[in-house]
C-alpha cells in the first residue's frame, strides 16, 4: 500500500524535487558571492568596538548590491506560500477528487481497509509537505548565514531583521513544519466535507490565511506574559506632536524602538527582543496620559524632529517611555509552542478525517 501511494504521488514528488533543486542552485550561485562580500568586509577579525559599524556597512552593501535583496525576498515569499500550496494541491484533492470521480469505492473494494488507506495517504503526502517546506527553510538559513553573523555582531539596516520579525519568524526555525502539517490536513478535511476539489481548495486557502493572520496578531504575542521596562525618552522615539490650541498639545511615541533605544533599555544584543507596544509612563512605570505638560507646551508648539528640546522637557517632568516586549530568550519557546499548536490542530483534523471516512457509504 505504501509503495502504491508513493507511485500515485510520483508526479507531485518529482515536481517538488525539481523545485527544491532549482531553489538550491539559485541560492548556491549567489551564496558564493555573498560569502566573498562577508570576507572582504573584515568582520571575521574585527575588534568588538568596530564590529557594529562594519556589520551595518556590510548589510547595507548587500542590500544595494546585485540580486541579494530580490533573492532574499523571493525566498521568504516562497517559504511562506509553500504550506498553502501543498494544502491546496496535495491535501484538498486527496479525498475530494476520489469522491468526484467515484474511485474511492474502488479503492475500498480491494483488500485495504478505509483506515489503512487514509493513514498511508496522510503519512506519505503529509510528511512530504513538511519535508519540502522545512528543506526550503534550511536552505535559506544556509544562504543567509553571513547576514545572521553580521546581525549578531550588532549590524543594522539593509537586510537585517529582528528574529521576531513577522516574515523572519515564519520562515525560520521549526514553525514551517507546523504550518505545512496544518495546511495539508486542513485541505484533506475540507475535501472530505465538501467532496468537490475546487471549492475545497478555496475553503482551505481562506481558512489557512485567516489562521496565519490571527496567529502573529493575537495568539503569538500572548502565549507568554509580556515583560515591561521603563526608560528615558529619546529623540528618535518621539514621532509627532499634535496640537488643538496654543495651550494644549499631545505627543506621540513611535510604534517601534530603534537599536539605540534598545541598547539604553538593555534589550539590544545579537538577538533583539520583540517589541509589542510603547507608551508613556511616570518614573514608577505607571501609564500616564500623552498630554504635554503645561511647562512643555511652548516648546511643543515649535517641535521639530531634529530638535531635542521637547524630549528633554518631558524627561525633566518625569515622563518616561514604557516598553512592552517579549525577551529574546523566548524565541525558541515561542517556536516550539506555535509549532505544537499547529501539530495538535493537524492531529485533530486528521482524526476527524478518519471518523468522516468511516461514515461514508
């Protein structure tokens, strides 16, 4: 039965293998040049005091040179969409097409039970979907190793991404395994329920996209309790000032903290923290209004981004910046937890498929 399933799956398997080989060749061709740039940058033997500047210079050079930026973007997008593609084209037709063509009853008329038939199909195709997605991720990790080393030495700008960046977290580590398993079993479940291939593919795509949007927005940030730190306001964090009258004004803190601010907050380093929110607080860390104190209103009325007078005034008035974040140490716990969530969902969907299949006449 396993051999038969592999034979039936050979076209998809060959297509995936060719795509993997083409992707590996693309990365191999550009990786050699990327490695040469890293060697020429002097980062291998830099002194700690100069590493950050050299690393940033290297990252900017990579971003502006050749096809590195487009290759990195293409690779990221490819890994993001691969689970959805396998769910649509490998998962959804698995049962739906058999039901549409009437060949499901023929398969059951042989000496193979329904449970064994589905178990083999799910195992062969599901593991293939997970293997292809994770292989793409590992290839990108290998290609981007010089970028990772530069970021670890304190580099910023260019292609540098925080490890918690939406695309970086999704395309690295072990989470692609969970995404692939979930998308595939979701497709099989949709096919079992709808019994028609195209509608099942549409439903699979819609639900998978919805879950992928919900996870980083509402679930991932709340898996572990967030940490908080209070720090002095820096000029880069003050994004804007709004004024309704000459006597009142409100200040707006930026939606993100740059590397300098992270350093002052103790959050910077080879792998930065995940900044969830930034707000105003008093010296004790209690949230306060963003209304500019009366003593600072005259300065606020003439505010400019290059002028630090308002920032200095706010700090003198005891206003601080409170940062809500997930520490860098929670990267792997979040990776394992999120992957576990997707694998549990996959197991539940697979279990439902077995139950559904036994009830089909």
